[in-house]
């Protein structure tokens, strides 16, 4: 396949649940090897560049037992799946026992066949990599205990939820300093040279099976964060940064292999500098969900090179379902905003259909939910607009907005343009509950001295404007609460 597109569009699938539903529909077991061709055809037809098969690696039996003994975890399962049974807990995909495709999903050969079918349709494959921790029954714990953060009897007695006894050895449980420890995961020591060498070997093995990895909580392995989290327990800080060592070592053998960092805590820029191709833009998600249009505009004023290496999304497996987090009107507005920005774009399986239940990743099935046909039609129209034009492969520019002394509702809007040699597009979104007006300055090359026809993709309407007026005074817009324009431009 050719190199990755500049701004890949990624579709995340909960692999275990997806195959369970396909099996139920077919009346026979479906593995990655026997996914009906029509499923891959549909994903490719929607214009996606890559599929992230979340959760293909071997799950941990010990991790399952630990989860079932936790009253809070069981309550979470029950809340998401009212008829929950113990068999529904298939183990966390982020407590990995081995980086081998789980036999329940078909094993390594099935993944290879699925990858070949995807590649035939122009789809790349992304899988998980979890750098911070492993399952408590991972082979390294017995073979290489020095790879892990260790504890003692006093630690286990004082903090039983943060340390675990495995075969008489006491290890720290996996930890994010902002969260309680995960009792079903064991913390690796990112400073240990043996661990680093084994990680490179693991990543190279993964890179032989897919086209990129989404690195879970990648910021935890930044040396500064790791040192702050674990202090003397980790030993001396190495000269080389963890990711600065891992990523080049893998790309030396697999130059086109893509590294995506799940990140928060404002560590995105640092991770980009250490080699990540893309980093999650969780700050944009938070601003869209909870803050003002002005906050979003400030965020989008960052350096364009930085913007281009972010992953934009309004839903993944860690967030609330977008249909539950936003009302119907706001959902459409934030979807248009997030998915028309530079950077990679992530869409979660079930998002298009408006599913509302956020499923814990350890569950192997989800409750039945009816699809929202109106929302699905909206998303299909949006995805179709991406496919019809090449504008989102061009130059992106944030637009200047202006109001009037007695009307500054322009502050409720965000707007940007996309420009290529052959196409032009303007996106305007009202991120407020108030009807809002503005003049929007447009900086398209060759704009003046001619008439332009602006076509609204969603309204199926067109209108003509003088280019000189657009350049000097701006386009006048008047949008209802959570309204938006997706305008393409052509010369009549």
C-alpha cells in the first residue's frame, strides 16, 4: 500500500463485541478470518482509511478473577448490561497476558487474513499497545521480575489496593498518578534497560502484523512523568527518553509504521517531539463538551504543525457515548466541528448509529439498542461530503470573525476554510444555545473580482456572492443555536 494519507480517518471497533454480534446474526461463530466481506466493504465505502481493531490481544484469566472480586467493577458491568452474567466478563483488553491474537477471535492467522482483506479495500490496520502495564499472569513476571516496579511486605500491608503478591514477589499495580491503581495490572519499570529492549522486540513483532499502534496512556512513559510517579523505586533515569528510544528503533525496520498516543495532561506536544505521528486531542473534546466557542478558537490558534498531528474525536471507548453526552442539536454541531479539523479523525463503532450505552471494555457483549436513523443519515451525509471533495487534503485556515457594537454574538461561532488548487470549503459552527450572527473573512486565493456560488452540503441550497465583498467585508451568516454551515464554493 502507499504511504499513509496526511489526515487519516480511523474507525475504532470493539473487536470481541463486534464478532459476537456478527456471530449472533449469522447463527454461527464468526472470527476475524470469517468476517463477511460486506462488513469490510461498508467500512471502506464510508471513506475510512484505517480500522482500529481494539482488543485483539490475549486476555488475562487472572485479571478476570480480580475484576469479578471487585464490587465496584461488578456494579459497573451491571449498570451497562442489566442482564450481566459472569461469562460476559471476558477480561480487560488493557490487561494483556500476551501480545498474541486471542484464540477466541481466531488467533494470528485470522488477523493476517482480515488484514489482507482490509488492504485489498485500501484499509490499514491499527492495533493496541499498552506500554505502562501488563496482566498479572504475563510470562515476564516469572521470567523477568526486574522488568517491573517492586514492593515489599510493608507496601502490600499498607496499600493492598496498590500492590500485588505474585508467586511470593510483590509488585506495584499499574498506575496513572491521577487515578487509583488498577488491581488487575502490574506496573512495568520504564527505566529498566531489559524492559526497554524487550519492548522494542514486542513492538517490532506487532509491527509485522499491522500498520500502526494506538499507545494506551502514552504520557505515563515520558521519563519526567515516570520519574515523578515512581521516584527511587524506578532506579536511575536513563540518558535516552523512553519513546525517543522505542519509536526510532521500530521505524528503522518499519518506516511507515504509525504511532498514535493516547495522551492527556497537556503532554501532546512533548510526545510529538519524541516521535509520535498523532496524539489524542482530549483538550478539544473537553472544550467542545464543557467550554465556550472562544475557548475552542483559542485552542485552534496553536501552531499548525502541532494541529496537524492531533487526533480529533467526540467519542471513543473511554468517553461517554456522544449521543448520551450531547443533546441532538449540539451533537451535530460538535461532530461537524471536530471532524472537519486538520489531523487524524477518529470515529467509534456505534457512534454513527447513536448508541448511548458506554460499554466497559471487559464485557464481551452489549445491550441491544435501536439505531437513530436521523443521526445515521446526518453522519452518512457528512462522510459523503468528505469523499466528494479533496478540500480536506489542502490548506486549512482559521477564519477571522467580526460583529457589531450592539451584537457580539460572533463570539459564539467558530469558522475555518480548506483550500486546494481545485476546491474550496468553508465550515461555520455555532457552539452556543443562542442564535448568532457574524461577518466571516475568507482568504481564498483569487477570491475577488468574480462571483462565487456557495453550496450548503446539508441544506441542499446554493447562493451567489461577490468575491470582492467576501474578501473585504466577509460573508454574513446567521445561525440558530447549534447551527452550522458546510459550504463548498465554485465559480458559476
